[in-house]
C-alpha cells in the first residue's frame, strides 16, 4: 500500500470525527473576536496531539486588530464560552480578543515550512429553525442567538484539526515544519492583518488556504488557482450634530441625517477608476431619534473595494474626504473608524499547478478548475502577500460542495462530504511539496 | 361668601387629591393608544361621581385613528394595565386602542353645552433616575420603561378629574351641559381627529382646552388666546428593494437606502410657500442590514408643518410625490402611512376675552398674556375647527408653570401649583359663560 | 384757484412730456451700472433746470457697489450711450459705473429735507416684437438687444424728472431742501447700498419712494404703506476642478458639476427658521464643457431671502458653509461673490398716513389701500433704514397701473396714465409735509 | 525589385501628396454630419481614379443616424462647403447629413473582400493660433471657427486616399474586392452604426481600421490587436418645468434644476456591475435663466460606458429610469434623446497576427506591440461586430506618432511621418491576405 493510499485511507477513517467537530463548532457559533470556546477547543486539541501552541500577543500584532468588540462585550462572550465548555486555561490567554491559535509541528529535519490557514469565526445572524434546515433537524443548530455559521468556517476549522491529526500520524514521513494557523474574525475582514503582521509567517515557504463552496457547487470539484480578491476597507462613521425642535426652532439644530444622506449619495459616485473595478456600499445608515426632532446622530457602516489595492485606496481616500466634507456642510462632528480590510492578491501559478497535480491523483476529485475569480474579499490576502513578499509562495483553493442556501443566508448548510476531500488535498499537497524538495 | 369664593376655596381643598392623581398617572405612564390603565381610572372616577360615561366606538371615528400600535402591542399593554390596577370592566371596552373617555353632566336645565378637552397620554422615553429629578426622588418616577410623562398630560388629566368633582359639587348652579373629553394619543397628533369626527362635539357651544408650561414659565401666568398652531402631517415611510452582495453582484440589488437618502435630501427642499412658514423633517431614517449587503429596507419617520392648512397640504402632497419618485428611481416598493396630523386653528377672541376677565378676577393669576403663538402643533385643533364650523367657539389657554427641564426632556417636571390654578380658570369660565347666558 | 389745484393742473400739462421721456428711456433701455445715456440725460435735465447736480464718487460709496460689469463691458456701454445721444460731459464723470444722479434744490429757507428716490435701470431680456406689444407697435421698443424695461423704471425716472420741474416751478412755495435721487442697478438689488452708504442721505428727514404696478393693477389706486420687503443676498459662485477623460481616466478629474449639484440640493434645504419665512434659489447653474469630459467648471447664480435680516443672514451664512463644503468634497477651488443685496424695512406709519391724506385729496385717486406687503426685495430698503437710523422717516408707495403682462415678462407694458398720478402724489406730499412743518 | 519593395517605394513617392491632402482637410475642418466639403473631395478623388462610388441612402441606414444637426444647420454647412471648394454634384447627394463615401474596386477576379474604414470628421473646438502650433505657423490652421481636427481624422482620410491610389496602381496584382469606407461623425460615436446597418458590409471578409496616436507616441510603432473598446451610449436630456418668481411664489414653480441636480448625483451611483468596469458622466448641465426665477429648463449631456455591452446596457437602462424618476419628482416634462453609441468589440487574433507579420517585414516599423486596450470608445465597433457576425474577421490597428498635445486639445498636432507608414501597413496587409488566399 503506497503512502498516498495510507494517507487517504486514514482521512477516510477520520471522517466521522471531522463531521462531529464541525457540528460541535456549528452549534456553539461564535462571531469575530469572540471565538473563545472555539479557539480554546482547537488549542486543547493541538496541545493534546503534541503540537507547539502559540497564543495571544505572540501571534497578533495588536495595532492591526480591526473592528474589536468593546471590553464589556468581550467579557460577556468569555463568560458564555466558559459556560459552554470553553477551556479556561486557554481562554485566559485570549483576553482582549486574541481568539486565534497557531500550532507548530517541527519535524526537526531540514525542509520547507508549510503553513495552512483556517478561519474559524461565525457570522452574525439568526439561524433558521425550519425543519428543512438540517442543523435544526439534527440538533446542531446554533444555540447562540445572533451568531451562526453561514460561511462554512466551522468546516474550515474541523478540516484544520483533521489535518493536525494526519500530520502527527505521518510525522516521520515529513521534513521541515508544518504551521497550522487558526484565524478569528475573517467576517468583516478584521482578523488576518494582525496575524500577518505578527511574526508567525516569517519563515513560511508555502501558504495554503481555501474555502468551501462559493462558486463551486459540486462535491469533488476544486479550483486550484483562485484570484480576483477585491482589496477592501471597512469603515464605521458617526456624525454628531445637535438636536432641536423641528417645528419651533429648526435653525438651532445641526442635522446629522442630512449630512449622512449627502455623504451616502456622494460616496456612491466613487467607483470609476482607470485601472479597473471599484465598489462602494453604505450598507447601513441609522439616524435620528424622533419624528419632530432635528436628528442629532447618524451612524453608517461602509465598505469600499477595488480590483487592486490602488483602486481601493483611491476610493477609501476619496470616501474619507466626502465624509469629512459632509460633516463640515452641516457643522457636525465626525468620527471615522477603520474596522476591517483586505488586500488584492494572486495565487502563485507554480503552487497552483501542484494543487492541480495532487487533485488529479486523488480519486475523490472529479473535476478540476484551473483558475477562477473569487469576486469578493478575503483577509487571508494579507498573509498571502506577506509570504510572497518574503519570497514564499501562496495559493487559495476552492473546495466544491453542495449548498442548502447561499452563503450568508440563514438556511446555509453544506455537504459535509467535502470536508475529508479538503483534508486530503491539503495533506497530499504537503507531502507532494516535501517529495519535490527531496528530489532537488 | 360669594359663589366665586366658594368655588376657589373648594378647589384649594382639592389640591392634594389633584397632585396625588397626577403622580399616580405619572408613575404608570402610558403612551398614545395604550392608556388602558389611565383611561379606565378616569372612567371609574367619572362613573363614581355620577357622570354619564361614553367609551369606545361611540366617541371615536375609527377611520381617523392614526398611528395605532399593532394588535399584539395593544394586547401586551392591556395586560400590563390590568396588572397595574387598571379596571377590567372599562378596559374591555377599550380594545383596539379606544383609550379615551367622555363624561357628560347634563343639568337638565336649558343652557349652553361647554366642553373641556384633556389629553392623557405620556411620551416615549426613559425617565431620569437622577436624585435631582423629583419624580425619582419622591417615588413617582415612571415604572413603565420607555414611557414617561414629559409633556404634562398627567397634569392635564388630573385637572380634568378635579373639574369633574367641582362641576358635580356645584351642579345646581349650572345650566346646560358639561362635557369632559379625555383624549388619548396627542403625542404624534394621532388621537384628536378620530374624536373630533365622531359625534361628541355635535352640540358643543364652547370648547375649552389648554396646556401647562410651554412658553410660559411662571406659576400664575395665563395666555388667554393661543394661536400659531402649525398644521401638520406625520408620515411613516417604508422602502423595500432587494438585497444582494455588494462586492459580487451589486447590480442585482435594488438599493432602498439610496432611495431613502435621495428622498431625505429632496424632501428638505419643500419649505417655500407664498403664504408663509413651512416645515419638513425627516426625523428618523434607518436602512440596511449589513455593511456588505445592498440595503433592502429603509424606514423613515417624517413630519410636515405649515403656518396654515394650505401650506401643510402643499408640502404633504409634494412630499408624497418626492417619496414615490424616489422609490421609482431605485425600483423600490414604497409604503406611506399617515400616522398623525393636526390643523392650524385660532382661538376665538370673544371667548379669550372671557378667559381674560376670569383671570383678572382670580387672586392666583398674577400675570395675563392676551395673545401668543404656540409655535408647534396640537391635535385639539381638529376639535376647535369642528366646533367653530358648527357655529360654536373655541379657545386654548396656556397655564404658566416652572419647568425642571424642557418639554420632552427626560428630566421634565413642573410646579404642581399650576394644577389648581388651571382648574380654577376652567371652572370659573364655565360659570362665567352660564352667567352671561342668563343675562341675555 | 388753490395751490393744490395749480399744482395738479400743472402736472396735467406735463403729462405729454412725462410720457415722451418715459418712451425715450424705454427705447434706449440700459441695464444696471450701464445707464450712461439715461443718467446723462437726467443730469442734463436737472442741470438745465438749475438743480445742483452731484455725480460719481460724491454719491457712491465704492465699497458697496455690487455686481459691477467688467471694465470692458462698461467701456462698450459708454460708447454705445454716446452713439445714442448720451451726453459726454456727464458720462465722463460716470466712468466705472457711477450711473446715478443726485439733484438738489435748496430753497434757502429753513425747513425739512425731503428726498425722493427713483430707480432708472432696465432689465436684461429681449423685448417682444409682436404687433400686440405697444412699445413695438408705436416705435419705442428697445433698440438695445438684451436690455428692456420690464419693471417700469423708465416710468420711475420720468416721474422723477416731472417732479423736478414741478418743484422748480413752485420753488417759492417750498421750504427746506428737496433731493432727487436717481439710482442705477436696482435690478439684482445692486445699486442702492452704495448710494445709501455715501453721504447723500445724511440730512434727510423724509425719504419717499415707490413703484408702479406690482400687486395693484388699477390706475388710480395707491398703497400708502408698503412693507414685507424681503431681506436678500445675491451670490455668484464658481467651482473650479480639473477636467479629465471620462472614459479613460475618470479618477484624475475633479468634478465641478458634482460639487455644484450637491450644493444645489443642499442649499435648498435651508429655508426653515423660527422667526419666519426664508427663501433660497439656485436660479442658474451652468457646468461642464463636453459629454465625455469630467466637468472642470461650474457656475451658479444664487439668491437668499428672509422675512427679516436675521433670517436672511442665517441662510446666507449657512449657504456659504454648504458651498464651501461642496467644494471641499470634490477638491474644488471655489469663489463666492456677493453681487447684490437688500434689507427688510418698514414704512413709517406717520408718513404713510400723510400719503393717505394726500391721496384722499386728489381726484385722480380712486382707491386707497392702507397697507400691503411687497413680497419681494427692493434695495431702497438700505436707504429707508439709513434715514430711519438717522431719525428720519421713510415710506414706500405703490401706484396702481394696468399691466400688459407681468413684471419681468418680455411683453411688459403699463398704462402711462399712472405716471402723472404718481407725480401728483409725490409733489403733494412734499407740499403737505411743508405745510405741517409750518403749522408746528 | 520584389512586389513589396515596389509597393513601399510607391507609397514613399506619394508622401508629399498624402501630407498635402491632410493639411487641406485640416484647414477646412468639418465636424460630424457636416463634412460636405471633405466628403465631396473624397468622392471626386475616388471617382477620378475609377472607383465605383456609393453615396447617400445606399450607404446609410437612416434609422441609425444619431445626433444629427438640425436641417438649418446642415443647410448652413452645405453653403459653407460650397464656398470653400466643395463639389456640388456630390454634395447634392449628401443632403440631410449623408456625408460619407464608399469606394469600391472590384478586380473581377475571384477572391476575398477586404474593407478599410476611415473616419473623416473634425472635433468641435477652436484651434490654437499660437506660433508654436505648426498648423497655425504653416498656414493650415482651421478656417472654420469652432471646428478643428484634434483627433487626427484628417490624417485617416488622407491615408485612405493614398491607399485608393495604391490599390489602383497595383490593381492587376489584386484579387477579389477592395472597399474603402469613409465615415462621418465618429466623434460622439454617431456615424458608424448607420453605415454598419446599411448593406455595405454584407460581403466583407476582412475589415481593417485603426487610429493614429493614442497610447502609442512613437513613429514606427504599431499595436496589432487593439481591444478594450468601451461600449457606450450618448444621451441628451431636457427637463422642462415651470418658472415662477422665487421670492413671491416659489411654490408655483416646477424646478427643472433641482430635478437635474438630483438626476446628476444619482446617475453617478450607477457604475457597479459584476461583469466589470462601468462609467457614467454628466458632462454638461445647463439650467435656469435668472437668479430670482425658479428654473424652468435644464439640459444635460450624458454618456454611459461599459467594458462590455451588457454593462453599458444595464447602466443606460438604469440611467433612463433615474432620469424619468427625477422628472416625476419635480413634475417635469422630460425628453431623452439617444445621440450616439458604440459597442464593445475584439480584434480577431488571426488577423492581428497578419498585421504583426506585415509589420515585421516593413523597414519603417521599429516596434511592434501585440496587444493593447483602447480604454475609450470607437463606433467602428458596430462595423467590426457586424463583419464578425457575418463570419468575417476584423482588426483595429494603432499607428504610433508623436503628438504636439493630447487628443482633443486645441494644440493637437501629430508627426505626419506616420501617415505613409499606416498606408504601407494597410496596403501590405491587403496583399498579404491575397497571397495567403492564393496559397490555399
């Protein structure tokens, strides 16, 4: 029995556990920067297997943690996590939202450093409790009101843990180092930058990441080279004016809502750029307190995107000018917070070709797409660019799976058969990279 | 001891009860159309005194009940009212929000019909729990979270009940009929129209109403002829579009928030009219659900005003056109609900002169202002106009009182010394009108 | 034959000349600051009669000359005026637009100083050449393309000249001083401020002015006390951005038109003020050069108005903030020029009562309106306020006349029968004021 | 001496004439649909050489002639053309703006049909009369005020005439048919569609067109495969409301400028589309007549663009909805005229490769760029798509040349050395295509 066969057989054996883990994480969904239970479970799993564990400030550059909840919110989430089986000794190291984990397997043998990245956070939203929704029907629907895995990161995390077991099992056949990165707060593109700008990627030769579903809806299909990541910036804006009685003394008010409406319209004019596609969205606007009161406050949630960083930077800079001018127009105070971001990035052709080769060798893979565009944003791009700047290579793989409903929909669910396939592709790629190294 | 003296002495005796009632109503504040406890207490009070009581559809023209809560909300409020001492037998007749009461004292003797109108609803808002806030310090702060008397209608209601006692006490000295109207939902100008367009005013010769505080901040001052009521319309608007992913398929969305922002700006251009002052305010705008989602929904709370009905009607009609066109612009569905309204109106000079005369005869009155403008809206104007159209006369009196904070502020409170003064002015006016009648 | 009769008989004799002068001025219409021919003719007329003539910097405070044409334009207009019979010796003193004249008749006898003010400029516009348009049919249609008397100032000027003859004729019966002020550039409210803030009004006890037509369309009717002058400010705004190719490099442009469109919408939100009516109008907006070019330039003509100076000042200040913020929003240069203005003002009751008395005594007057609102702006208000601040009195009279078409319409014409009536009212008022003085 | 050498030598001999023709056309610049002199000269030239000439309705589908001047304007231009040496017999056939020419050389021998397209119109604009501007210095500056060749179409036309001479000279070495298309009104993308949808392209196997300058600023460089043509639509919009006095009766007006400002802002929100880049530009907005008049009229010049037809169609459709809704919002009449358009298109790789081959064989070609994007719009795309739909092939070539100033600048001029090079590339390509045909 060849090595490959042993590997894939072993992963087949793990399938039940992979699914079990996924369902456990799904049930206790935790959104960005509050993944205390999730991350502590992951940490314990890796720790128990003998991985070197890194947590807290070692793996996060504080300066780049975007869109953090308040201290009070974090505290409440920590309590809940503990009450739901979160493990105290790890959670203590995650205060202030350090809800990521890095596990390192150093073979001691010379060789390349291969990193895998998994995002672990849930989305905001209330999960369907329709009987047609499998997680509800089979009892793993989210018990945390307002948090729900609608993007498959529960799956990503369980793939990562399966992988940790595989690498440990076949450790003697590996060279170099394996780094497993479990990242919080991908939703809102808030978490990756702080990890990318810590030192965890310093020696990484290959960075491999990916996603379940998206454009590919067939179990057994993979996209080997994913590009088309939009560069993006997420902003929260607050306008503060002065209220007054709308009938009796309208001229005494400073109308925050007129400022915000002006900003909204003008912001949406910003998408034209020579170099390609731009995007802007004022996704949320809430302003005013009463019908007969000149609105004192208005709050906006905004995002900009660009086909490349230039375009996104242009739109972001112009957006900030427009927001500030709207505030000046109505004599408002204005606060702009950057609460998320991602870059544009490319998968390396060489590494994609290896994924492709691995795919062709795996029986589970029925269809190979060489290249596709994501058409969205992903903050793993900070990590990809960082590794590439250091001379390494990066790739982003899409693993096809049938979806019960679109990503970010309250009835989202996927075919768990894709989980073991992803684990196989990832694991085989590591071994294939090792093998090529040896030949050289 | 002259009749006048007996009257005022009796009202001085009632002062403690007036204050007690006011504080009870303050503590169990109920906002528009949910005054189940308040109205049932009033009904019982009048019933016990021997007034003829009218409730429900007899005193409301259903068609004009504006800005009603949902059935579920009404139900919840009814339950609460019962749990707080509301009286079941009356509340049962108030289902669907008929939370007003009319009490009639028919002397059986020929004479004029004099109506008094009192509004009884609280505002929305959370009452201050600062120790400097007397209602909190002295234990009558609102126990109903989100409802608070910040406009003195608790006082108006207690004046009305005091008055009922006075008229009963001196019934043998009265001719004609006294009608006491306790109106719900003045806030948002929602309640009066439905009562005005029922038949309760059909035979009214004089309609007398008024307000504590406002422009007059001295106990013992009255404004005898209040005009300058803005005609007003209150609208709730909902835009419904279609959400889509702002990065991946922006063109699939129908952006409800862009429609609302366009409406907001353009609505505010509407205030110019040959005949005088106009007003518009988009007081609240809430739109969108997530930063990266094209906003599907936006909701606005709007009011228009005009120095006269013409102006307000012009602005309302143009506002509706602008709102509809904004919906068309972004292919949105659009719902416009009229949830409140008031008219412009004038106090009759003749009746004001009688108030003035009565004021001059009362020791408690230290200062008389002949005429002033309200500079706001009041839905009693529907009743005033109705009575005047029927050939009767109407007047609106302001009773000065010291305020702890502005109307509609969470620290609002007033000097209760004004309550008995108002009762004296109202009662004396009724007797003065009787007296004049006799002379003729 | 009494004095009054002699006076009115004499004015009846002058009627033909009054009409002739009016038609001459109509034919050679000259708009604001370019009334070189008109003013020189007036100067000669007064000079020939023996009036003391004042011209140029003596009667204008340079600092307040608003909305002047360019030097080149003034030069061209001077040339044209000379070619059309303008009188060189006076025109030379009017360089730079000093196209006003003050004529003084000092009786040498003690007494009050009574000033009359006449505006003399035409409007911009092309006069109708329909055969139904009397000026065309009878040969006095404007020969100056683009200039046309559509507001009756040709009539005002001819009334003023008739008056000069009357006062000269009856000089021996007058005391004190008569000052006749012929003011340029009332259209756009540009000319009065500079005359008001020179020293010509320093010793004026009574200032009398007025207008043909307006709200009163009956020959023989006068409005004795005109109020309701809107305070107003006229602004020219230029936005300068940067052009670029709209297809190839849209992000390189700085879009002056988007700035101007944003300003336009937001400016129109400014009309709400506690103290009363406000107005704003972006009357003209021109922007951009070509369909496929990001617009580099945009120009706006704006006016604000208020029922009083407070309101207008509020709107003007806010307008300037909005304009500047719109420029900042699109990174534009922005120039704001104040090119006209007028104040709110009141006619003095005492003086109005004298007009009323005079009116009752004149056979030509068939109808007297005591009081009316102008509902527009007039820059004579600077002079009225100035005289009143100095302790004098001012009044503004409207002289009814039938109109062929509305003011500012290309078919505007009026019944010239109103001219002699105005002359009679003005002259009689002067003599009445003299008479009252004597009595004291 | 090989055929190629003879060909290129002959073109070298023609260089002086090519330049002379270009300068003549430059001097008598005629903008879109008014090229009466230009087209008549071309017709005569081809006629004299013995080409079959097609004019008028034979070569234009009337329905698709966009952005035509008025009949009066056309008449004035015809007169001018006649006075400047235009040839009557041809001009008579061009009434109503049919200012294009098609010349056909049918060898009588079997073979492919090769069409070349040249645009011949000038731009709007006033040419520089600086001494540094060569056309001015050397006496061929435009004598037609307001028309100027700033895009090199004078050169394109002269290349086309040179080519006609070459093909005639070497007629016996050609097979099949040559069609030379001289197209009016490319500026504003108005002229091509009507020619493309006539029958002139029905049998065309190869369509070859191109442009001087653009991205390539080196004489001797060619771009063999030009793509990146934006699909585009040009619209003229008129809003008509109702004027009224802005001070006295603002509510009577229907404000066309507020409608246009609203449209302008909202139109600029339209550029986001899944499939790629979109563009919109309100390039010109003129509205209103006077500062104190509610604006009755507003006119806009708009263009939309898209990376492909889908995107442009989406933006155009949405733009029309926004424009109509803006009109509804202010109760305006609204007229939308489509005055120009172009499609997206691709050069055929096979044909580009032949251009490339031909380029490599020519001594004058110093640099070959295989592929580039235009980044603008060109209405030849209608012809390219038409030929490709019929099974033929199309290519668009850019001929590098040094520019004195950017395209569309009043100092635009180019190095005329590029003219003969373009003629050589075009001619050689025809012969190369013939040659390949023979081999088959």
